[in-house]
C-alpha cells in the first residue's frame, strides 16, 4: 500500500472542502518536521501545497 492510500484510509471522509481534522494536521506537521519537503507531503495527502502551508 502506498503512502497516499495509507493516509486516506487513516483519515475521515468529509466533504471536498472540509478542513483537516486536528489529528491529520498533526500527522502532516510531523512529516514535515521529519525533513520531508512540503510539496511531497501535500501530494501524498492529496491537498495543495498552498493549503498545507496555511
């Protein structure tokens, strides 16, 4: 299973414009703090780099 599928299976299924739940924000921040580029983390999560930068 790839990273995108793992991330999507671990997250809740909200509507398209729903904000990310706090646990997902924490997960993404931890991945960026671990040294992953923001563009890669955003692509794996299926969101835009701009959205993740907020």
